[in-house]
C-alpha cells in the first residue's frame, strides 16, 4: 500500500510546501484521501478473503472402489497331508532266502502279481515225493475199488485204500499252499514305491520287502481342534491348497469323526482326491473348511473401516452438484476373514468407498479422484 499512495503523498507535501493552503482545504483533501484509502483496503481484504476461501476448499486426492454384491465365505484354517488309502508294506509269508526279484521301483504291478521268490527247493522235492506216493495210493485205491465193486475183499481194505489216497492229496494241497506262500505277492494294484529286500536276504514274515502305493486312491487327512468340532460335519465344502505344486481344489469332506480323540482333543476328517500325477502321499495340504456363506454380501477391506466412539464407519464418495464430497457412513459389521469384512447394513452395492487417502478425511471434505 505504501507504493500505491507514495506519489499522492509527495504531491500533497509539495503542494503544502509551495502553496500553504488554508486549514479547511487541507481537511477536505485529507478526508478525500482517507475515503480512497478505505476503499482500497476493502478491495484488498476481499481479495485476500477469497484467496483464503479457495485454499480452504482444496480437494484431497483419493482412490475409491465401487462395492458390489458378492459371495462372502468364512473359513476354518487347518493343515493336513495327503494319504494313500492303499499304501502297503509287502512282506513274505514264510521265512527263507530271496532267490529272485521280479519288479523294480516305479514299476506298475497288478494285484496277485509275483514280486519275488523265496527259496522253495526243499518243498518242491517234497512235492515230487508226495506225487510218487499219490500215484501208488491211486493205483491201490482203484484196485480195491474194482474188487469191492465185484464184492471181493473186505470193506475195510477198500476204505483204507481210499483214506490213504485222500490223505496224500491233502498233504499235496497243504504243501502247494506252502510253495505258493514262498512267493511274495502284490496285495493291491499300484506302483512299486520301494524295493527294500535284496537277493540273498533272509526274508521273514512282518519284515517289509516292498512298498506298493495306489496313487489313484488318495485322500487328505487332518485333525480339527475340539473347539471347531461342532462346526465341522461330513459334506462341508473345503478349499484345498497344495503350496508345493501351487494347486488349488474345491471339494467336500467325505468323513468327519463323531468321536473326539482323548489325547489330542481333535476330530479326524478325510477329503477324497481325484487321481492326479502331481499329488503324492505325505504332501502337505492347507485346508479351508467353509463354515459360513453369505451369497449376496457387501464386502470391504478391513483396513478401510475406522472407529469413532467404538462405532465402525467408512468414508464414501458422493456427488453433490459439481463437487465430489467425502461422507462418513456408520456401518454394522458381520464376519471378517483375513483382509475382508462383511457389511450387514449401512452400505449398499453401487456405492463408492474410499480405499486410499481415507486417513484424516473428515465428513464433507472435498475430494478428487
């Protein structure tokens, strides 16, 4: 302002110095200057006030997300592992030396297929001797039978010959069973996962010689804590995640135990799996049991929910004329899972929730996208 009125003051000073006007003229002149100064001050104050108002209405940049009806699911998270229903350690039924191995690891075998041979030379020699005895017994029996049919000889002789023949036949059948048991047989169809026995080893009942796995009949087994026992039942949907192979499946529980284990305080569940070469027994599985479903729910990120006096609210963006305004909206929350929250009321599909820039945002603040 000193720059604006400096020329006027100089002129006035010079005029006074030169002309020395009377007091009335001087007073009139000063009043005119006063009125002009007040007008200039009022003009400048108006401009400053306008500038402050514009600054106060500065818009805050935000990012909004439109909410929509969606399916909200809540899960019980547990860990389990893949188990083969048919995972068998195969052993010999009789003791003896292994004389031949007919399979190798990774080979497919059928139920009843011979996998290895136990030394049976002594039993085969005994079998040959019994067959010789059977030939003699059959000959004697046929002769006695012929005589008996002709009413020659006694019945006792005929019965003794018959008994002798049948006795040898039973001994042959028993020995044949023993010879059959000298073979290690695959009890199931599957894949040879391990060949444990070696040529010359002394096989024994109960000592594993092979391991056979049927990888087409797999399941996931897990234990659920007692606290969730009442929420888990057969037929419940589950999401399976196998992190080692980055594979996910949605299926259902095929079995949920009704009895709580007294030691672990858990119940056992089973989830069947379809045949898949990528799935292996003992592979870890992350299990999400669906215990709550809302088919048409409004869902927002948990982190956008704020609290005032213990009541939750979110900030929504609403159009008011040409301006975009932030509005505080109190909500009723349902369940939450990880970073998602179900909104029971206070928010409807189609509204735009501020998801970035909501910190420090007040009701009726101007915003921009």
